């Protein structure tokens, strides 16, 4: 069985589309179709239902997926043990992380890594969930929750704190709330609930004491920009808020604490470039832990 055909099958299964898989593999659409067709011919079974909206696994495809992932795991282990390319730290490493952590911390601490290892192409993805890691769509995840199941290896990076903030201009105009009950009289910024990817994001409800939000954004970065535009009050990570002189703590006694977790997949954590990125992140956060609290 041709491993390249299996590799293409996995890409299509994970992307759910032939076109998206072709882009990820840097192949043309026709080549991806031919390789999947060759694999189906070798197995004597149709692996995908091809539709205008994408490609879904057939029952045979679902059964073959597990075997294909075992083949992939064996290949990656062999690569990590004997590949001179990996020893030289060459290749792609995709990192999924919350947008606030990526924008206001991760990009800065990866600069040194990029300078030391120019052969590694770093790709930051706004994907803190573990599903892309399980599908091998990313290599390293900085998440808000410790995984309770799955073939993951997790370590706690750090705790971090959050508080309520406003701009000086907003407080000059509307005044500061005297207590949590007074929050009802202010416009509050929060998450779009159905896009809150983790229960750890319930800090908005916690710190606002259940007061309703009236301006909602799907990302922490957009919330921060709404806050700085004077839209209202917002819960912000303290390590992010310290970067902006125009932000002022409101009701500073009300704080929340959450954690960041560094998660890799059992099958790929041994690859040199992935291990090096994970260690770099862990060492940087350990050095900077004080800024997160």
C-alpha cells in the first residue's frame, strides 16, 4: 500500500474537502483525487461520499481511518528517531492557542526561536480546542483546560488572572461603578456565548455578577479593542491590560484565575521540531510567570 496515498486520505478526512486537503498538501486537486481513487482501488472499497459541500467518510472510510492513523504514528515515530532532517529542525510546526495569548505574548516569545531555527516554519492558529490536535491539524496546543481523555500529553504552563477594566475616558464620562450591583447601569462587553469554546471562559459571568452583556465579541482581541474604543466595561487578562496605559482597573477586588495548559499528541511529541517548540514555550512562560498573575 502506497503511504503517500494514505497520507492524502488522512488529509481529506481531516479537512472534509478535497480542495482544502490539496492546499494543505500543496498538491493540485486532481492529484488528490487520483491518489484517493488509487487507494480505494487497492482496498476495494469507497472511502468518501463526494458531495458539492465536501467529502464525508463512508463506513469503510471510518474503519480505515484508525488503521491509517496507526500507520501515520509509526511513520512519525520512525522519522523522529532516524531523520536527519528532524535533527536539523526543519519543517512546519503549527501552534493552536487562544487569540489573546497568541497576539499579546506568543508572537513575542517565538521571535528568538525563529531566529535560532530558521528552518522551522511556525504557523499560529486561533484553535485552542483539542479537536484539531487529535486530527493532527496542529502540533501544539495552548489550551484553557487539561484534557481528560485522548492520546494527549499535557502540562500546566501557568495560572493567570483577569479583572474588570475600563478606559479613563469612559470613567470620566460615566463614572466608576461603586459595587457589583452598579454594573447593571453600564454597558458590559462579553463573549458571544455559542462561540465560547471552553467553560473556563465563564469568568465574564462570574466577575460581572450575572449582569447581562450587551456588546459581545467572539474573540478576546476584539473585546479588548471594543473596550479601548470606549464601548463599555470588559473582563481582560491582567497581563494584557498592563500593556495599555489607557486601561484602568474597575472593582479591583473582583478577580478570576484560570490556567494555560501546553498539550501535544503522544504520536508527535517526540519529533525534534515539535519538542523544541514545546520546550521553548514552557521555558518562556516559566521565566515570565510573574507577569501572568
